[in-house]
C-alpha cells in the first residue's frame, strides 16, 4: 500500500466551546489542522475524485460537526472529530 498524506491546515470554525457561561452563549473561533494518511493509488491511477478524500467535503463536514455541537473542552471536540474521521 502506498501512503498519501492529506493535510488540511488553518480551518477556522466558530463554535460553542467552553466551561464558562459566556463561552457557552457566544461562538468562538477555533482553528483545526488535520493530517491523514490513506492509500490513494486507485485515485491516482483513475484520476477519480471518488477514490480519495475530497478536501472541500472534509472541511465542510468538520465545520458542520463543530458548529452543530456544543463542547466544554477542546479535547472533547478533538475526540469527536477523530472518531468521525476514523469511521
């Protein structure tokens, strides 16, 4: 298997995160960096976007998860994103 690195850096998302009352009422900006490795051999061979991870979809999906949920801890948000990425 050939490993291809996908890097998504600097994705800024406004979400409800924090333990204090004011933090739970006002969305705050957080910046997400994701690094993933996958086998993109078939995508390279066929030039088919469906055979790899679409960066635009990845950014949209991560943003949706962060905006749709409420988190107390940054670690909790990171854990949810990691679990989603591993599905």
